[in-house]
């Protein structure tokens, strides 16, 4: 029997080799009482390709696909996903304020570009350079 797809289901493609990404997805799932988030590692290339997502682009920024096939990336995707969670339903309205998308997109791109650094990975003190 085929499982029925929920109309508000969002598939979140994330980098399973990135500790920060894994923590973010676990947090999303823990705060998703409706179970609409379907997190999938982008390392599953066949499923990623079936969604029409370029693997190189997926490594650069998070991709989210709706049940209807709509795709959003980066900060837009994060706001979309967070806006589905009860505690963050207000976020999409804030994101529409003048200047907010520009700032959040830049911030997201910076974080994504630096996500594999020790500070973002949570490796404080392990390399000897990031001690308190």
C-alpha cells in the first residue's frame, strides 16, 4: 500500500557530513509536532536527482521541496521550513519586511560558506586554536 503524501510535507535536503547541518535538522525534527519535515541527506544522489536538484548546488545551500514539487533554497528555504513550526509561524511575515530578505540571505550565505570550520562544527578546543 502506498503511503499518502501530506499536502504540507516538506523534504529538507541537508549535508549529513556537516555536524552543524545534522544538529539543525535534528532541532527542526524535534520542534515539528506535526511531522511535516522529511529530512534526507543530500548524499543520497539518486533521490536528489529525482527531485531535479543539482548536487553541487545542494552542497552550497539547503534545499527544501514541497509535496507539490516547489523548491526553495538557502535562507528562503529556512524561513519556509521554520514558518511551518508552531513557535515560528510569524517568521514569514517578518521576512517580507523591507531589507530583511537581503540581510538574511547574506547571513545564510556566510554561515553556509563557513559551516565546516571548527567553530561552526562545534570542535572548540580540539585544534588548539579555539580555546576559551
